[in-house]
C-alpha cells in the first residue's frame, strides 16, 4: 500500500499521474501491477477530453485493410513531418489495444448478429477501420477504465487537485506541488516517477470543442521545468462544431461525414467539391480552411452539415448522442441540416517525448495529447489520438517497470511558501486576461495566419505575461490563476512556434509563406525566467 505521509502537507508514492483521461487511466491500470499510484485530476475524475471523444479508435482488423494502408493515410495527413517508425509501431499495435479494451469491458458497436463490429470511416481514411461505441466512444472508454481503476487498491485518485509546478533537482523530476482546491492548501507529492497525462490546450482559443479543463497545464509545467516543446504551431481545428448560442463546445463528429453527410452553404449548395477530390471527407485542415474561406466570402455565421437524407432510424441509432443534443436545441438532424463552424480541437505538438513517454527530464514521462511523439506530424488523422493514448500508455508502463528496478528513492522537498501573498480581491483581472488571450489567439493565430497577425499576437502576449507574473506573485494561488498562467504560457509557445515556421504545412497555413520548405520540427525551450 501507500508509503505513509510525512505530514498533512506531504505525500509519497511510486508514481504520480497527472490527468485522468484515457492515457492516465490506461497507464495506471497497467502500472498498478508493480507500483503504488496517485492520480490527480483538477475536476471530477470523469472530466477529461476523452469523455467528449465521439469518433472512435482507428485500428486495422479486416482483410480488405492493411497496416500499410493505415500508415499511408497517417503519413499523408501528417504532411511530411510524421516519424514513419513511430507511425508503424502505433498502427501495428492497434489490434492488440482494441482487444485490451474489449477485455476490460468496453462495448464497441456491432453490426447485426454475426457480422462483426460496425467500423466507421472518417476524413483522410481510405478504409473503414474506426471502432466506436455509437457516437459516444470516449464516454464508454472513460467509464470502463474508471471502473477498473476503482478496483485497484494501490491506485488512489485525488479529485479537485491541480498541479502547480513540477519539482526537479539535478535534472530529475522528483514530484510536484499540488493545490488541494477544496481545502485551499498546497501539498507536496513526492514521486519516484511523474507521468504527465494532462491532455490538450483547446481553451487557448475562443472557440473550441474542448472542455474547460483543457488549458495546456502539462505543456506549460514541462516547459517551465526545462523540457523541449515541439511543433506547437500545429493546432488542429475541427471543421464542425455545433453553431448555437447555448451549445457550448459541442462537437459534431467527423463520423457523420463518414456516413455520407455533406457540407452546404446557407442556400443548400455543396462547396467542398471546389476544394478537394474527397469533398466533405477531405482531411480536417482542408475542410476547416474551406469553411473559413466560405464564411469570409459570404459573411455568414456558419455553414451546414446535412445528413437528413439518410434513413431516420439509422441516424438515431448511429448518432444517438448528437441526435439528442441537437434536438435539445430545436434541431432535428433527421430533417434539418446542422449549423456548424470550425473550432480548436487537438494539439499535434506538445512535449518532446518518445513513444514510451521519455522526455528530456529524467523520471518525467509524458503520454497522450500532451506529447509530440512523431505520430501526427503536421496534422492528425482522425481517430488516431485515442490509439496513441493507448499505445504510449502501454509502452510507458513497461518503461516504468524497468526504471523502478533501479531502486529510485523518494525525495523530500521544501514545502510551498506563500510569502507575502494575500487573497485576491481583483478576480476580474483573471477573467479579463483569459478572455483577451483566447480572442486574439482566435483572430491572429487561428486557421489562417499572416506574419503581421502573429507579430501582433506576440506583442500582446508579452504584455499579458508581465501582468500575469505580477498577479501571480502578489496573490495566493488559486486554480483559476494556475490555469490562466498555463494558458498564457502555451499561447506564447504557439505564437513563437508559428513565427519560426516560414512555410505552410499541414494545419499551419500562413498567407505570407504558402510554399513548403525542407521538413523540420520546431523546438521551443525555456529561454527566460517565466514563473
């Protein structure tokens, strides 16, 4: 069981996992066979990007498909920046990961009796290979993994705990300072190995499919600790988020287009034929830019995704979650086209890491969306993200087994000191800065970029950085302040990365640099004191 705490403000464990999505949970299930684990999550344990993943998990399992086909589709989407060995390893591990999930209790949708699994197809895929649980795959996987975790006596989940910063000594990560949000106190969590599984950073943009928790915490903490951050200019915008004043962050799955849904303008005219031979099933970056271009030309607020020509019973069975959600907003997708707009969705960049989670900080591993492993390159192929989370978690657990054989010791470190900080009476500063960052990131560092827009964004983030720094030192730390600080750090990394890339590639599209140059990664490392 767990090593006893030194005092009320200090905990020791073998492995600290920060994040409770598919990567953190699957890793913990695997690693619980040989280690004591503490998982911290800043909201309820169910609240993670995984919970909102509608599409599914891509894996080759049929005779008319092949690993090479899946690899080729991934490389094409990645536009020259994928690492082929990484892509091959992830793709070839897919069937094993699907079997693991089924063994744990995940129920993927099936065809009528005796006909196997109902495999979907999404943009950029050449074959049907996407395992799904209706249109709520993430929720099904998250629920099953949490149920299995709750059976583990040596895994402890701390809800409403948010990591403030990693603690490193002599190039090694030895744990983290963690804020207990409800009790308003900072605790030391000493760990032999720390695993970042914090997911993405979609909330850095004004419009996003991500939940409120996606503030780039892991990327920001790793950056401050000295880790290398790769390719953060590649932020994928999902083409179809529900456009409705009360539909906060609701994604309309790419699987609809896989089942024949087509994009139309307000006059009912299909427009994707003008942009790509695959029309509405083109890769996400092309579809998102096409919609952005159509809206700029027309001045309209949205375009429309139409699947109403399909059998109503098929729509309700295949997309029960989307059907119900849209109906709540007065949209019957069996009869009406769905108003949609692009929204920030997935970070293809992140902490530089190997597929087994190793970063350039000893005893700090990173897995899932928080990383850049070389799988996605310049643009993620649909439904490869949950697959990467599974494969990297599996391999990271094996790496931890090896690392713990070296008899790593827990290290104590100084308790958190608030100094002269006081409680804030100016919370409006946090909300104002939060809104300002997200708005200029959307306008200046969005789907289509220019050097001038990026330079404007850089000036604004530098000014806000100084303001947030001052606020951070003057007032007692809160979860809102931690998230704002991380959001600003990630915004600056994205801007710096975008300024460094003098070309258009994948989901980075700059009107001043439309031609491609030699493929290379964009590396950002800490160059200054940025608290």
